[in-house]
């Protein structure tokens, strides 16, 4: 007879050590950009209409304060908000709730500072709570310092009828570990805040847009303007119809955008939209969750980043009910493409990418459009592309005919050498790195005059009337960039005729 002995189960308290766990939350991966954005998420959830980021970087004890005019919290709600893991990510939340794990306020703050104080006013009562990592290390417990109606904390004056102030002190991380040189520490913090400013303007651009924005954000009193990575308000932006993918957790909305060519945009706007890494890196998917930008660029394995597709942007909107499906992380700065969406999205992208290529190729067609009398011709041979000086260009031919017979062959050899010496490797590297910075050399007046005389004579001999000469030349790349000079030379040439 076999006797089965049931195993004895012992229940042991395995509560994590406070000092170890709270220090570990400092290294989840927040930067100053994502940390500030996470605090602003809470302000938006609290229905704030204004957020102020106030940085004191020059004092002996620098600090950063983020204040909103939202609903505020009573003492019970504040204590719950200061608790690590105050929310279950599986709980159903309001559609406009930008939080998920109940970790953002604490983890984001600890990533930059060792002392976090939150003051909040609700129904006329002001309450504050503080986590000081040095105190937690001493006690090694989860005791939170709470003060009702604090009178000694300066940030209390920043909150009016209702709202919340998040104060970061002991900025060991944000200060770069610099303690002895106050000036260098201030420079380090200010540089970090510049990067954070760009991130905030980009991530919350939908909240900041319009004549009556849903939210206004200030940094040290200066209002932050939105950066729309899709250039959707630019009239030259090409916008495709929306596509909706219905899923059990809600709808995924997809829309494709082709940015205007950089010559059709203001230079400052073009550089701003491209961001610090440029347009080559910023092409791709833009994932929004509740109007808040989560992913900015990259194709998530659905396509390759190329120079010809760098104008492509695909907007993807999801509700917060899909957080687990997309594996939105704590920082709300990364996600994974779910299989249920990948197939549809891949089909959309494959049919769309040709749009951006056509924008560049249309401009490139001018090189092979012989009606425009190009200075260079594009030749395809054996599957490769070769650029050569156009030996039939009227300027070259006129000059050649003026040369003595003995020098004409040498002149053609010089032009061919010019073509064979084209620095392809250098051009390739520059175009990949920053194509819009590669520009043509500006011609001087003598060159413009010579081109006007040569090309105008050719057009006239081809039967184009005097009245149409300017229209024909205005579309030529060479004359377009020097039109203010060419215009007068054309009038003079036609008058002399």
C-alpha cells in the first residue's frame, strides 16, 4: 500500500528590502526627457490646462519643480500616488488616463534625484509627501514622510486653487555627479533640459497645437511650441486616407504622410521636424496612445530606412486598452508590434513607400529631361547609373566652336575627365548623412550671362518665341537659383536681338 505524503507549505514574508528596491528603480532606463514627460502625463490625467517646468540650476542646491493646475489630490490619494506600484496595469482605466503601472512618478523622479517631494492642493487643503532615498537607506522601510498644510516648502506658493507640484532635489543624476564646480554642474543640467524641451514639444505636440490648445507647457516662464513630426499643417504635405483595423481591444487607426521636399519648407521647420538625428533616422512609424507620442520613427522591422523614403511617416493611433498588446513599457518610450497589426501595417507601408521615392525622383527627372538642356546627363548602363557632363549643351558647344581647331579635342577631353572624376564616394557619404545640406555652387554674373546667351539662342533656334523664353528658362535649375540676375540678362539679350 502506497502512502502519499502531502508536502508541507510554509508561508514566509518575502517583502523586498525597501532600500534595495527603491534604489533599483533608479535604473529602469529613464533619461531626463522621458522622466519629465512621465510627470506631465500625470498632469494631463489630472486635467491640467497648464504645466510649468521651473529649473533652479545655479544655486548651491539646484532643484527642478514641475507644477500643474490640475485637480490636485487629498492626503489619501497623495499617499497612494507615492506608493510604488499603486496601479495594476490589468485594471480598466479611463480612455484619457496616460498612466499604466503606478510607477512613473516615483521611478522617473528617482532616476534624476534622491529626494522627491510632492505637494498637492485639493478642496483648499494642501498636503505634501516626501521620499528621501538617504532616509529610506537608514530606515530600510517604507515609511513615507507626510506633512499636512506645509508652511516651509517654497513650492506651495506655486499652486493656486488646485494642482500639484513635483519637486526634485539632491540632483545627483541630473547634475552629472558634479558637486565641486557649481558652474559646470549648471551647464550640465541646462544642456539636459534643452534635450528635454525638444522631447516634450514633440511628445505632447497634439496637446499643444491649435489656437486654443488643450494644454500649455512653460519652461522657466517660456511657452513651449509644438513640433509636429508629420508636418500635417503644411499645405505641401501629402496625406493619405485613414485606415482602421478593428481588434477586440479597440481600433487601430493608420494614416500615411509624405513630408514636403526640404526646398518647399522653411529651413528651421525642416531641421526641427528632422530632430537631432535627421530625417533619415526619423522616417517610419509614429505611434500615439491617447494623443501622446510613444514611438517616433523607425519601421519596427517592416521596412528599411533609405534616403529615398526619408519623407515617409506613418501615424498609428491606439487606445490605452491595448497597452499589453503593444507591450508599452514603464517609460512609455518603447513598444512591440503585435502580430495582429503587423500584417495589415506591412501591406499599408509597402504600397505607400513609393510616394516618397517619387517626390525625389520627380526632382531627379530634371537631370534626364533633355528639353531642359541639362549640364549633366544621367546614363544607365549594365544596371548602373553614370553621370556625365552634357557635351551637347549649347554653352559647351559655343565655347568649343570659338576655339581653334587644334584645341577642340582637348576641350572635350577636359569635360570627360570632369565627369570621370566625380567624387562618388564622398557624395554618397554626404547624401546619406544629410542630403539637404548638399547644394550646388552658386554661379557668378559672368557665368549666368554666358548661360543666358547660349541657352536662349538655342531655344530661339528651336522655334520657341521671345514671349515664351522666360517661362522656359524659369523652370531650369541653373536659372532658378540665380533668377534675380538672369532675369535682367534675358531682357537685355532679347532687346539686343
